[in-house]
């Protein structure tokens, strides 16, 4: 057999299918499985959005290639939406539409880093960021975000990690996997440090629409003079509009960075899928109230998870926000993969091991609770207690 690309062959298989395979061994002793493994919306798209998608699919022009940077109407709609959110002047030329936020990250990384250079990730990190960098031969450095600091990085840790080969520091806020929300002041300090040291801050804001109502504006970075010289922001329409299958994401950056990403996108897939672009462009200004209701619903589910784990002896939430909670399990010394597998097989609760997100995370599991109703989340205490009985923790 001819050789395969070792950068890809050396990657672990995709984590979510592996985790969900454990659940298939669950015998149903405690009722239906509770799937907290993948960050997917637990409710359908708005009926008006479904209508817009149907209309767009019936339009023959949607079958044609679109502009590489994305349909102008969607770029303008997102620019207006972000300008209102951040109180900033963001233009359509600052926007590049991609096929999902994972592709947005790949485009951003390839635009600023090359083989032999490095990108810094928080530890714990989002696993697709790590594997994307590895398969392109881009090195990785880790900036520890310890539990005692709320899973947030310190400026000192970032400063110490920056070496001449570092091109960027990539973070997610609200965070995947921990749920930790980066305070605006910390984000401002991180951007200032990155700009002073001549590296990019890549800020993945996939879950920004699910911040608590009192924190609607995630930061003021776009109001700062020359923000485009150091900041690249990423976004996903998948969660906010419940359309992960339509694969739509976006990059907000300087026009110079957008131009570089267009070169990459032209080789990846020419343009993002058109049907979703056409529908979302119309839905963005119309569904503000529905999006706000979804924010409230996710906040309600987060509160339900806090209440449930308060009644589950030995299980402790390390951080929670948007779609995720990073939960310390009570089985000291057991690998997180063993705990997650036993939890899925024996109790039908499907989570992701902390070890999948970086070094030193064996004591944690990621609970992606947005996919579960409050009633379903209420089933957790009994199932978690049962696992302690069976394992003897």
C-alpha cells in the first residue's frame, strides 16, 4: 500500500463517534440515554427559517457558485448584526463566510501560520483546533488555564509561552470545553499583549449568543483603534440558528486578512454553501426575538444542570457557561476515558473525557447540556449516584 500522510495518520479518530459508540452498549436500565456529548441545539430551527431554506433551495440561482468571500447580502447582514452587538463599525469587507466555524479556524490558521511555526492554544483546548493544526504541520504550544483560575489564562502564562516561532494565541469564549467566559477586561489585556508581541489573537466566539442576558456584549475589542492588526474573530451560525447541517461560519477580520482567507477558501471549496447563506441573510434581522428566547432557554438549562449536580454527591462543576460544563468526577485516580465509558455503558449518560481536551484534565468530563431539556437534565443525579455505587467511588 502506498504511504499515507503521517500528519493525518497519526491523529486520533474523531472523538464524538468514539464516545457515542460507548452509549450503544447501554442496556437501557435507567431509561433512555442522556446524550451530553456533542454541542448541538436541542430544539429545531424557527419555522420562518425553515421556510426561507425551502425557498432558497427552490431557487435555481442557489445552485451556482457564489463569491468566494460569501454572498454579499449575508456579509452585510452579519456586519450590521455585529456592529449593533459590539457598538462598533464593522463592514461587509471585514467578513468572510465559511463552511462552519471549524473551517473558519482552519482558514485563519493557514492565513497566519506555516509549517515550522506554532499557534498557542489554551489548556484545556477545543480538540478540533488541536487536530487541525497538527494535520497542517503547524506546531502547538499550550497556555495552562488552571481550575483554580476559573479555567482562564493569565497574562504571565501567555507572555512566557510566546517565542519567536509563535504566530497566534487561539481561544474560545464562551469556552469549549469548560464553559468559562472570558471577561471583557481579560480579552482586552490579551489582545494588547498579543499586539505588543507581534502575534494574532484568534477568538472563537461560536457561543457568544448564549451569554447570560446581563452580559450581552462579550467585549469591546472591535471599538479599539487598529483592532484588525491583531484580532481575528470566528463565529458559527450553527448554534444560534439551529442549522449545523447547513455548515455556515464566518471570520471577522481586517480586509487584508479576508483577502488572504479568500485564497485559501478558493482551494478548499470555492464558496460556502449558498442555500444557508441566502436563508440566514434574511433571517438575521428578523429572528432577533427568537434568538433571545434561545439564550434564555440555554441559561435555564445551565441552571437546571447546576441544581442537578448540587444533588449528585461528589460531582463538582468546575466551570459552566453557554453550552458546556466542565465537571470534576469523584473517581480519583481513574482515567477520564474510563469514567466516561462506564458512565455511558452503565448509566446511559454520554459525556466526553477531559483527557480529550489536553494535558492534566483526567479529573474532568465535558457535559454539553444544550442538547438536553431541563427535565432530562433532572435525571442525572440518580444516574450519577448509581455509577458511584457500581464503581465503588
